[in-house]
């Protein structure tokens, strides 16, 4: 296994709270590496350390080394812009720029080199084709990007990130806000792209990790539990915590004090109902909610953590339903 990213003794803090503890792991080149684990375990924090987006969070600090192509990206003297150009980010929610489809793709190349019109046309077509979007938008390139469907916007964001020619693609829950068909489109493109790119994906969806990953990193409460080739981790995990997380039995010993079925409730209403249910509990008590809104899988846990509650587990029950366990 040829390593592309070497993470060495990385610790991350938000103020006094330690989010990552002594993380040391190698991420292989031109493979899909999935970072898995329950909400609040440090997955997104680790991703933000890779491209230094953690710098944008007030009170955050990071120590250790992250070596990419022989350079420590955590070195305070390096150009952060170069780091982020090298690592394209596909976010949880699509964020097209307030301009045309064409200009969204052209924006990055213009910043870095100002190619001529003919060359720019070729760049736009190339990356829209790579992202699987060209045939759907080739006749309306001057239309506003925000008129695209959510799934198309996410593929546009993928094309925009690729247009600056990164070596690494970072994906933070890239399909959690998408419908199943759009999610499948994104997954199919990622599988094609690993031929030329190193891909790191954060996902709550264990089945998505099984479909995509060549390599797996399992985090829990900021610590590295286990890592290895995907078939080994999924079929024969060495750690019991990994086995429990994969099998969906992680929370089996928890004493649930209250339950709320929020199926049919969309964000932000499911979050509001969950807050009401927590309000009726004493501190330290545990609430289990069931949701079928894909957006809730990430937004409810993040909202609960922002309110000071502890998210113990996020678990897929079946193809449509998720269980979220929260401690007040």
C-alpha cells in the first residue's frame, strides 16, 4: 500500500475540549478511504485538519504532523491556499456560487491561471463530463447554477472542485442531503475518480462505506479504534467496538429513558420535536429518536451537540430509517 497522506500523532482541540487524541494513520494513494464512527467521534474534525479548514474555527488548535507529498500541511509557514487547492472538498450540502453553471467551473481556473476562452470551454466540458453532468446541462451552461436540482448542484460542486486539479478529494457526508438516485450518481462518480485521485470520505452510512471504501478508519470519542483494508475491517474486525458499530449493536447496553418516532417529520421540525422530548427529561437521561429524513441524520446530531447534549449513536436501521440516541 502506497501512502499519500501520513497522519502523525495529531491532536485537535476546540478550546478545552479535545476532539482528536494522538491519531496516527496512513491514507493510501488512489483509493477510497472511509472514516467511520458515531456522531461526535472526530470524523469531520480530522477531515478539516487535512485541508486546514479547522483554522477557520475560533478557539481550535491542532498539533502533530500531516505529511502530504513530503510537506507537513500543519506547518504554520506554508501557503494554506495551496493546501486547499491540492485537496478539493465536496461538502455535505451543495454550495454553488451565485453565478452560471459555466462560471462555477471556470471560477477556480481563472483564479489560478486565466486560460483563454477556447481552453476554458474545454476545461468546463471536461470536468462536467467527469462529474457526470455534461449531458444534462450542455445546452444551458449560462443558466444560474442554483436552478439545478440538489443532486445536480452536488455534482456541479464536484466538477468545480476538480477543475483546479487537486490530487485529493475530501468528502464530508457528500450524499446525506440527497435523494437515493442522486446519491447513487455521486457514489458512481467517486468510484470512477479513484483511478486518478486519492479520496477520503466521512460517512455515517455504514452501507455506503461498504460500497465505496478500499480502506477504513474507525474513530470513537476522538481516538483511533481500528484501521485497515475495507474487506478485513468489515468482515473480520479486530476490535469489539468496530464489530458492534458495523453490526448496529453499538448502543445495545444503553438504558433508553424515552423514545420519539419522528418519521414523516422533516428538518427542522424533527429537531424541534427532539428538543421538546429532551426538555421533559432530566440531565443525564437518554432519548432515542427514529427519523426517515436523510438531512436529519447529520443536522439533528449537530444541532444537539451545539445545544450541549451528547450524541451517543447514529445508526441506520433499514434503507429508510435511522436511529439517533442522545444523552441530555
